[in-house]
C-alpha cells in the first residue's frame, strides 16, 4: 500500500492538559467555561498562550495581552503555565502514538511537544489494515487513558496531513488525500495555507487569490 502520514495534534494542548489535570482532581473542567492559559491574572500581565472554545466566542485570541483578554471577557479564568505538566502529558501521548507507529517525529522536530507525525507504512497495514479505523483508535485511546482530545489528519505527505488535522475540531479524524484537494482544500481561505504569513497573504489577496 501507499505510505501514509498521520498528524496527531492535541486540541488546545496547554489548556487541555491543565483541564484534564484539574478534572482528575475533582475541579471544574476549564474546557467548558471561558478560560485561558498564560500570564498572571492578578497583575493582568503576560499573554494568552491557549484558550477554551467558550473563551474564543468572546473574541479572546492566542498571543494577545492578558489585560486585553480580560476586557473582552471579564469572567475569564486565567491559569498560569505549567511546563512540568505539559512535558508529562506530551510524553504520555507520544508513548501511545509510538505503540502504533515506531517511526514518528514532531512537526518542528524536537521542539514541538503538542503534535506528532506517524508513518503508516506497509508494515503497519499488516497489523492495522484500516488506516482511518486506526487513527480513530489512537484518538480514542488517548482520550480514554489521558483525558484529553486530539485531532488526527491523514494524507500522503506532511503538509496535507497537517492541513487535515486542522479541519473541524475537537476530537476528530480527517483525511486530505490528493484526490480530495479540489473539494476540501481549494475552497479554504488562503490564510489557512500552512506556513503562509500575513505579508504573503496580503500579496496573494492583492493578486486576487483569496482561496
């Protein structure tokens, strides 16, 4: 069979890991309320590094100052970053991924702790004949054992697999095979193209290229 690539991406990783840890301790689920990770809510300093879906509805954005986010959403629950917790969860989800596909690497090599590429080869297909079913199994196992969700994108190369994993979230499996590009990729806003920055987006829009 043709070699496939899975991109396993933790949904709102830092916030999900913090939320899963708190749920395990009997505390409210941060994913269900307007919440964010980053900065210091007492001094209203620092920036937002992750936000919940309810917070996103208030216009809270990753990378904006905490003070600005609190103006948009005064009841926003802001928790500080905990890199020890993130490392622990990253290692745990990577261990599950590795049990399905020993050949794996991070998106930005060793510096990315929130996602992994898995090579689904002919050898993998002998053990797991249905790649989509396998991706669903990986996704579900991570949720059942670790308490947080991931998206899995499947394609023939890394770019398309990464694009697929960014489709509807959370807790989904998506494909973006070459034959699906006209239907699934071409209609997307040009800003969704991987690695396309604001300057390049503006140039393309000026040329009339918007999708």
